[in-house]
C-alpha cells in the first residue's frame, strides 16, 4: 500500500522533519526512516496519531483513495438498481455480491443488497424464501450494528420491521419501529417548514401526494387475518379506494397510481374467487388487465399530471421508465394462490396470455 511513501510525502508537504515527527509520536528517528524506505510499517496504533499530525484521514495514509472508492461503490449500486428496474434483480444481486468482494465493508452496497434480496424474497419456493429472509436479517443487523450512515440505517430499519413481523418476531419489529420519528417529524413535513414561496407550495403538494399513497395503501392493507370485515365489506372498501384515486386525480391517473388502481381491481377479483363468484372474479381480472394495458399504451416516462390538485407534477414509480413492466407486475399478482380455483379457466388463461403478449410486444419496440 506504500504507507511509507505516503508518510514521507505528507511529512514533506507539511515541512516536518523526521526528527520532529519522531518526537510527536514518541518513537525513534530510525523507525521513521525505516517506514519511509518501506522496510517496515507503522504499528496500527500509530495510524490515528499520524492522521492527527498530518490532519488527514487514516485512509489517506494507508493509500486508500476515498473519492475513487465512493465513485466505484456508487457505480456498483447504480448498475444493480438498473438491473432491478429491468426485472433482472437476480443479476443485480450478483453484481452487488461481487462488489462486496471489492469493498467488503461498504454499507451502501450491503443496503442495496438487502433491498434486492427482500424484493424477490417470495418469488422462489418456501425453502428459498426462508433462506433469503435469513440473509436480509443478517445484513440488516450488521448495518445497524456498524453503520453511521442515516440512509443505510433507515433502510435497514424499514425492511427489518417488515421481515421481523413476517418471521414471527413482532417484538423486534415494534422495537425498531418505535425508534423512528413520528409522521409529523418526517423529512417531507420538515421541508415544508423549511421552504418558502413556490418551493413551499410544491413541497406541500408532494406531502399531499405521499399522503394519498399512505391512505390508499392503508385502505387496501386493511385486508389482514385479524380484521373484522367480511369479504363483501372488503370489496366495498377496495372500491372506495379506487373511487378516492379517481376523485383526487380527476379520473386521469399517471405513473405510480395507475398501476395501484389496476392491482386494486385485481384484488377485488381475488375476493370474488373467495366468495365462489367466479363470473365476477373473471370480470374484474379482465378489467384489471384492460386497465393496465390501456395505461401502458399511454406510457410516457416524462408525462406530468393534468389534474387540478397535482397539475404539473410528475408522480413517478420505480417502473415508470420501462414500458410493459406493469403488465409483468400484474401477472405476478395473478400467480397468487387465491386464483387457483380459476387458474385453468379458459377466460382467466386468456387474460394472462393477453398480458404476456402485450408485455412482450412493448419490450420489443
């Protein structure tokens, strides 16, 4: 690593003699000379004092180019994210694993790996799923134990809160969740108070958009094993969620919310299957497919909202810049076991085939 060469260069740049440096460190002059000739290297306990003397980081003394490393780490993470966007998350995971061999202590790479593994945790069989969840927990706990980077820590807390609940450790999920600030202390709300003028107005609208997401998803997630609602009542709630979206966006949905509407319609189809009402189940599955295909035909990654509340805004999602991906996502939702009673139904199979063909056609363009 040429530590001695670095020490010699830093000493000369600061006009410090070998004798002075030896005195600062309370060691012999010959020891300094041995370092600078690369015959020996300083004891690790002297790295901090050396860094203080030269007013640099220990990494610089060790010859580690921090800026170059950070740029390389960001390239690795960006490449993996691009793979994720292209529905090639497994490839992204391999890129991140290779990146960890280059930078084994990079919490940024670990955080990205944790997100990618969590993203696909349920796509494999039960055995593979358990393996992935264990890896997510291991990575998350390592980040929380070692990292001081807020972004990495918050990402770990968010994912671990889901996973702990998933694997039957709610007390750990609650402990982590209680460490997070209240909604009123979120970044979005604090920025509203920090900004002024037009920027304050735009930030307030962003908070409103985020709030729409929270309200909509919370309405859908009322569907849990302990809820008091009947299946018929859940259908009503989901229909109200769709009505709310259409009301707030004047019936013209773009980007993220357009797919959420389609997925919500498909969930209604799922409820009808549970009721044994297969005709309504097929009808809603078809409606969801038509909705997602219609929106995909109008796909424009640069489109902005025209509705009154969000006029001029660009409300994006993870997949907004890739045509055909919403069809793939809906197909993934249709793999849910709840649809097993109608999976061999010719009409249901026709809906799946139409989505597959549309996604393939869009990707080919």
